[in-house]
């Protein structure tokens, strides 16, 4: 099945998508990760995206849709994908419907992770990631068993994102409310929307998502 995870920055999309990937053999497709990879690789799209991402604005639909289309065409995606951070505009949602139709597939569920704006700032400012395997952590809410050592791969290099600072978080939130929140109605209208209280603990949210995904697959 193909699923969409909707939610503001810091809602837990990446955290939950990685767990669903492990539990259901779905492929996590994060346009944020794909864009950050393009920025580090210095591709033309990456060069255009860099400043926009650092300002906390949305990268153009054209660039993001092209990146997503290429990734979705890779063979592993046939087992089903969890879209994390895409679509983020109505134009992207319509493009996704088209891409899915071309593949003879569809979006089985759009899961909206609902959190308070105040919580997002705390979540984002405490976030860090293992450089080796991409596992996500938090200074308070998700610490590795051994401080500074990744639970998953044993790596000891941890990184923080350039856009995880207080000013950029405000812009990202504004972009979410103005451009992405309308997709909640978009998917509700298609009858595939599921709302989840993402203020709960990581494990509680994960259990709820497990139930939803089981029903959708
Ligand atoms: P992207 O990488 O998608 O970032 P985002 O949407 O801002 O989402 P985050 O990765 O910040 O949050 P998350 O929901 O994944 O939370 P996480 O699980 O890490 O996008 C970055 C930029 O790229 C955008 O600003 C834009 O410029 C561009 N971009 C990307 N896609 C685009 C698109 N489609 N169109 C245009 N531009 C695009 O959790 C956060 C922290 O909280 C972690 O530390 C975690 O451990 C902790 N946590 C998670 N859940 C809980 C919980 N339940 N309780 C307590 N702590 C928790
Ligand atoms: Zn790791």
C-alpha cells in the first residue's frame, strides 16, 4: 500500500516513517532527505534548493515533483511507499495522484499527525541524527542507550540540521499552515484521511499507526 504522512515540521513524520518501514517493509520517501542529498551532492536542483531550505520556505513544486517522480520509478518502491513530507502543496498532491495513476496504484491512507505549534519548536531544537544510518534522536525525548552512540549502527558521529533553528522553524510553520494544511481537506474529500494525536509519546503514536497501516495493507 502507498501512504502519505502529513504533519507540520517536528510532528514526527520521519520518526514514524522509519518505524513503519521496519515493521511493514514499506519504503520511506522523504522529500526533505532527497533534497538534502541533492544539496550535498551539489546537483543543479540542490543548488537551487539550498537557500530556500535554509530560509524555511518551500522548494518549488517543479523541483520537488521531479525528484519524487525519479525516486518513485525505482523498483524498490513497488513494495509500497510511505511519503514523508510530500505532498506539501495542492499542486504536488495533484501531481502525486497522476504519478500513482500511471503506476496503477493509489494512496490508501493519508495520515495527519496533529501537534501543537509550541511542541514543534521543542522537538525540532532538540533533534539530532546519526550520520552513519540516519536514525533520528532527541536530547530529551529519544536518547540512545549509550550516550553519543547510535543504537542502530553503533556510529558515533551525530549531526544537527542547518534549518533546525528558532527563526527557520517559524518560517517552516508558516509555510505549513499556509500551503500544506489545506491538504487535510483534500484527502478528507477523497475519503482516505486519518487523524492521529501526535502529542502522545513516540511509542503510543507508533502503536496507533501500526493499527492504521495494518488495516490499509
Ligand atoms: P523536511 O525534511 O520534510 O522537514 P519538516 O517537514 O520540517 O519535518 P521534520 O523533518 O522537521 O520533522 P518530522 O515531522 O519528520 O519530525 P521528526 O520525526 O524528525 O523538509 C525540510 C525542508 O525541505 C522544508 O522546509 C522545505 O524547504 C524542503 N521540502 C521538503 N519537502 C518538500 C516538498 N514536498 N515541497 C517543497 N519543499 C520541500 O521528529 C522531530 C523530533 O521530535 C525528533 O528529535 C524526534 O525524536 C522527536 N519526536 C518525534 N515524535 C515525538 C513524540 N511523539 N514525542 C516527543 N518527541 C518526538
Ligand atoms: Zn546509526
